[in-house]
């Protein structure tokens, strides 16, 4: 249930019983992500000032070392989750290996693992274009009380208990799901508070936007080429509109609100495409499905893929139900 002017903090408390293993742990976890996101937001917003106060790797006016923003975001999320001792492990797109968190008394008692892409699309920062953070939360699969293992992270997306993204755009939003629909919260920067601005977000069943890096067209599989030609055909409600920011969170956020499809196919020299299954595709797929859309690799549901490696890539198609189904019919 949503009330007027409800804050994220209030919403988390009110909805924590939605969760099958409600111990408050998941709520604290999302809380910690929300705080770290505020710190990252603050840094992202002053990114343009870096040239004035000192470039990455140099010392700024206050004598502090300047960090690159993606490094800063990675450290901020990891520190925030580690300090509060609410997870037993973290895997980040920025790190080669996962991190084990022993917990308060070295007892490995925490139940959740987090997988995170701390700053996706970071090449957009230099040109003042939106970037995002993407996160995915699972219950560990190995017994509580023992150190986490790789198995805890290599779970299929259909076992996610929560997922979300933060978009650092014209305004900053946190959008997340715990499997009971998708809700979006906008940060009021003056107060540092997130307000429920987009309750129960839904992908329109049909859309008119397609988002793909068409520069790779000649390398796409035939089914994708045919689908793009279909989008461009002069018929009924077509041609569709092409919109591609090159920042996954922003492209999918827009398509969820307006109706559309995002496509990052395998290309001839990179048959698995570019996007990471665990840090990018699974969380976006969970949100998409919870918002009534569909996410696949062109053939099968993204969330049913059994991962074999932490940094595994996969072709990715996600968006309005009828558009994704149409694309899949071209792949057969
Ligand atoms: P990153 O994790 O290195 O930032 O790359 C992911 C980004 C996505 O946000 C975006 O959709 C995609 O890469 C764009 O890739 P391309 O420039 O090949 O179109
Ligand atoms: Mg990324």
C-alpha cells in the first residue's frame, strides 16, 4: 500500500513482512544500499568539477586522494555493506573475485549475498550523461555458519529475493523489487530523503521504442537483424522510434515508463554479447518481470540460466512483453 509523501524508509518498514524470512535483515540491507547511493550520488553530481579540483589519481584541494568514480562507487557500496555486517558475501563487477564477510563474531551468521555493478555506464560520466548502480540479492545456498563459497553467487536469477537500480539522472531514483511489484523512489536532494514517486511501476505491454547499438548491426544474428528491420517497417504503428543512451539503467528505465525493448545481442566476435548475467542482466530481468515485462537471451528466460562463472556474459533482450515475444519469434 502506498501513501502520499511516503518515504523509502517508511515504505521499507511497512513492507518488511511481505518477505518470507522477515527478520529485518533484508530491510537493513536495502537501507544500507540507499545510504551508499546517496554518497555516490553526491560524488557523481560534482563529477564535472573534477577538472578544477584535480583529476583522478591526483590530490585534491583538501589533500585527499581523488578516486575515479567507479572505484569510489565500488568502495562505497562495499564498505557500507561490510560495516553494517548484514551480508555474508559481496561480488562486484569491479572485482575479480567475490568478498567473504565473516560477520560480527567471525561466525558467518549472515544470510544474504549481494551482487553489484556499482557504476554502470561510467564512460558516460565525462559527458554528463546518466549512469546507474545495479544490485541483486540472494539468500546464500550454503549453510549459515560457514564461509560463503562461489556456489552462493552462482545461483539462477529466479532465486533472487530482491533487486534494484539507482539512476543518477536529471533526478536520482532508487527502483527496486522484493518480488511484490516494482516501486520507484525519487531523492529530494535538499532533504536527502527518497520519496515514493513511482508506485507499482509497469511496463506497457506494447511499446514503440527500440534501443540497440546499431553500429554493430552487420555482426548481429540474422533474427535480430530481421527484428530491427521489422521495427523500421512502415506499417500499422510502425516504424518505431530508436532511442539508445548506452547506459543500461537509463535505457531500461525509460522503456519501462514509455514502453519499449532493449537489445544487446551476441555479436560475431563476442557471441555472448557484452552484458554480465549476474551484475546486470539478472537484476534488470527480475525488475522487468515484476513490472509485467519479459527478459530473455533471445531464446530462453534470462532468470532460468544456471550461471557457471561470476563474470559470465549473455545476450540480453528485455522490455515490453509483446515486443520481446515478437523478437523471440524472429530468432526461431
Ligand atoms: P559497463 O559495465 O562497462 O559500463 O558496460 C555496460 C554498458 C551498459 O550500460 C550499456 O547498455 C552498454 O554497456 C553499452 O555498450 P555499447 O557501448 O557497446 O553499446
Ligand atoms: Mg556494467
